[in-house]
């Protein structure tokens, strides 16, 4: 996809250039703790507990930033066979197409077989994906704490995403970027030259 080429890439993939297109990605969420910055009085030493177990699940999330909608599911791996039912659920939810990165599982046969048109983002460009912005907020809400079990951390993320999904204006402020709106709302009557 070229710079300012979202409209052309959507058209080439057979996706209508209109609002409703979702941007998607995955977040590996686990019990390997992450230290976060915290406020503390000057001169005091901050002690943060860490969970050091290698146990995780994948949060597969799609966001329509202009419409203020989220879709998410949990998977145990990023293999194409695991992602295909998630993509099928997005298709059944009425998403006209998905824009995401070029991971092998995204381009694999099981996902393509579902029939939902996709557009691959440029490599190494997470700043172009609004789903990454949602993931920043998820991390802010749940990281820096110790959870007794992975199910507890997943429940905390579920609670956060459920509250976020109930606030479309908040989703639009996080992921309804101006360049996406410009690409998905092309001028109907371009000026004559």
C-alpha cells in the first residue's frame, strides 16, 4: 500500500471505499509481568511485583474507529487454522473488509478461504493501525499488576474491552483517525481541472 493509498488498496481488494472497514491485529497477553511507570513520592524506592510465568493467550481485535465499534476473540495461537473462525465471525458481523499486517497466518490459505477481503499494511508500520492504539489502552489498564492466573488477567481485559465497546465516542477518539476518514469518505464530485 502506497502513501495515501488506502482507497486504492481497498478498491483493488474489492472492498467498498466506505466507512465500516476494520483494522485488526493481535496482542499476546500473558503472565510474564511488565513493569510500568508509577507515581511515588520523591526519594522513595518503588517496588513492583512481577509474575514470571510463561503462559499466554492471544487477543485478536478488529476496530472500526469511524463507527466506534470493536470485535474481539481469544485464541491459543496465531496459526491460520486458529484465525480462520475469528475472520469468519468478522465476516458474519458485516465487516466489509479488514486491513492488517502481513503476518503469514493473515495471508495463509485457511484465512483466505473464509472469503473476507483483506488489505496488507506496509511492513513495520504499527503506527498505521488503530488496533495498536486500542492495545496501548488495554496494556495501560491491565499491566503492572500480578494476577493469580491467566484467566484473571483475561477477565480484566474482557471487562475493560466491554466497557470500551459500550463507549463508541471513546473508540472514535482512540481510533477514528483523520487520514482514515479522508480515505473512506472520498469526495463525491472532485473539482474539475
